[in-house]
């Protein structure tokens, strides 16, 4: 199966754990990609530097209250559509640096999908602080042999630099929000474009 999947066309998935629309895509993308016979390349990055580059001090959903009110209604509506649990977090956007570093380390590992789903569930269902080491270890529990060792490696200088460089790469490619999908240089933005991106990926394979 792994050999077969290696030949599937690739879809880049750029996401952030603090992003409500990324939550919807993280919880759906693996199953949809398998059905479409598309291989997902997980691309964790940080939205904060991208927002600051635009002169924003926070998420546009915070800076523009009307947009924020709509976004929460829309997220809840789409979660119901997909059959996903959802609770508006009491803190938004939540700092997610620690789990994002772990995601950067695990992007090519078999536990990546399950880890990302666990972190997103913590944020958008359980409403807990996902930047705490205890929560990251809980998300890794049962997925890796030594969660503490993975967490320590994720906080190493090389991995910290890798996440910064990946965020800079997102900026260079024109990423302005999450989730964003790429098929080659073709960009699709937003959870509601996930299916379109998968179709495009198959058509151009």
C-alpha cells in the first residue's frame, strides 16, 4: 500500500493549529485524500508572522468583530455538515507554538495525522490550552514510543529553525491564511476548497 501511495499525485496542506477552518480540514483531509488516491504533504506553518507582516496584531476574526461573529457561526455550521464535534474556544487565537513544532518534526511520520487530529480536538472540542507540554504529550500518547523524547527533539534549535523557514516559505508562496492547499503552484484557500483541490490534483496527475 505504501508503495502504491508513493505514486499518487501530491497535495500540499498548509495549516495552523490555532485556525478554526484548519480544524475542519485536518479532521477530513486524510480520508478524502485516500478516497481520491492523493498523497497529502503536511505543511505546518505559523500564521502569526504572516499576520504581523500585514500589520495585523491578531487574527482578522478578532480585529473585525462582524467577520469574527460570522466565522464562528460558519465553522459550527460546517462542522455539523461534516458530522464533527465543535466548541468555540474560550481563547482565540490560541498560541500553538509547541504543538506546531512537534508537527514540523512529524510531518513525514506515520503518526502525523493522528497527532494533528488530537491537537485540533483539544482546541476546538475540549477547549484546553494546546501550548502546554502536558497537552502535547497527551496528544502524542500511544502514537510514539517516547513522547517526552519527541517533544524534546521538537524543541531543538534545528527544528525551531525549520518551522521558521517553513513559515517564510509560505510567505514567499503567497500564503495569507489557513488552510491553504497547493497542487504544484496552483493555490486553493479555505476548507471549502479542499474538495476542489483534490479534484484538481487528480485531473493534473
